[in-house]
């Protein structure tokens, strides 16, 4: 079908406050990744940063906003580079409780009408619950604010600003530059926000690395917390803890609360790289021959997704997927944890499909 186009002309923000208001209300326009704004113009020793957010790893992000060209007018080139650094330095020592205090102030400001944005931007009362609501994962208090990131946002990032940002990146600062521009239709009936990250970096630069070898319960919890958002509509449960017997058990087991899913069928996670040289996710059946027979009748469905289906075992490891690893090192990598979590979620989804248990 033909593509329909509508001409728009660039218009300009009336003030930096308008730019701040728009980005506060639409944080999805900030960067090319999820961002949760949890504070606006908090009172810090160096001054009032425009917007302060968190990334998916719990790092703090300071957004310095500028109407028009970066490094001109009210914010010189020196100022627009130094201000976010001063704010980041002030926020650097903040622990979870300090950040949560800023979030509590932000909630009060929104509810009092000081910032005219929707209350959906404060999805929970505490910062950790809000983080889980936004990013779909739980973060331990000690893991917040491992890095401080800075973003210069302007309608136009000048060549000088871009060059300076790249230089400061080379010196180790986590600094980015983004353009945000407003366009209006010819009849003035609609506006469109266009954004471009002009100076970026790979997110591995600010992805916290795990120090040392995690304990089994930490790995179990980390994997299952990544699984739960993918399967919650299938398995039910208001919290992950309602469905898992214990994170520090030898093999944590997840039980589905779906009314059409057999109670005897459970899903287990076995993380034993040192003793067994393996990590394994399995489907287990507790004394239900009909369920085992149904699983074997659908063996092709599991096998086409790489799972092994046993035609001799009728209790443990009736269906399983195994990773060979003889050390903890791979479990320090997000890519490996994501792969295990996605495979676990797929096993749950296939099981519900086999037993005719659609999303609730």
C-alpha cells in the first residue's frame, strides 16, 4: 500500500522549562534504551539538575537540558560540560536509601501538582518497587548507582560540543549527547518529537560486572527473576516467591498456578557448574502417569526447540535442557543468564501449550 506522508516544519521550544516538561512526561524519548525518571530538580550542593533517572542496571543518569544550540546562550560550552559532571559527582556517594529519598520527594512534587505530569510516572511507592515495575527485574539495594552517567540534551548539538563529549569519553567519563527537536504539521494540528543520540557508547561500558563468584541462591534468584515477567500471564502468582519453593534449595522448583496446568508438573533449575559441570532446566512430574504420557505424545514439540525428552524417566528430568560449564565464569555474563532464563521460560510456555493452558 502507498506510504502516506504529512509535511512538518521544525518549531522551537519556548523555554528550557517546556523542554524539561515534555521529556519528563515522555521519558521514552530519552536515549535509545529504557529510562526511569525518578527525580526532577533535586537540591544538590552544586545546584539543581534538570532530570535524574535510572537505567536498566540501576545506574544514575543526569540529564542536562538546553534550548537551542548546546554551548551557547545561558549555558556556555564550558558550563554545559561541567554542570552535569558536578551533579554526577554530588550523586556519586548516594546509596539506595539516598536515591529513594529523592524519589519520595519527586512523588510529592507530582502529587502536589508542582510538576504537571501524570502520576503513572510514579508506578510504586518505593524506588525498588518502581524499578521492578519499569524494568521487569529486581535489583538489590547494593547494586544501585554503581556508575554515574551524564547526558547533554539540546535542540542542536554543536560540533564543538560533540567533539568535547568524545574527548571526555576517552578520559573515562560516561557522557553522551542527544538532540531533541520539535516539528509541527502545516495546519498546526499535530506535533512530532524527533530524537537522535549524537554521541553514544556501547552499554557494556556501564553494565556492572559481577565481582567474584555469586552464590547459588543469588544465581537462582537472578535467573528466575528474569524468567518471571515472561511467564507471569501463564503461571499466575502476584509475586515470584509465591511460585518458587526456595531460591537457596538444591534445585529451586517453580509451580504454575494456572487452573488447567497439572499440579504434578513442575519446573526446576539446577545450577551446579563446579560439582556437575552443568546448568540444567527441567520439567519434572510427581506421580502422574497421564501427564507423563501427554508430554511424550508431544515430544516433537519440545525436541524441535532443542529440549531432550526422556522415554524412560517418569519423574525427574522428563524434559530437560543442559548447558555444559565447569566454572562460575559464564554465570557472570548477562548474555548467559538471559539465555538460561529464556530457555526456562520457553519450557514453561511449551508445557502450558501441551496441557491446553492459555494465558489467563
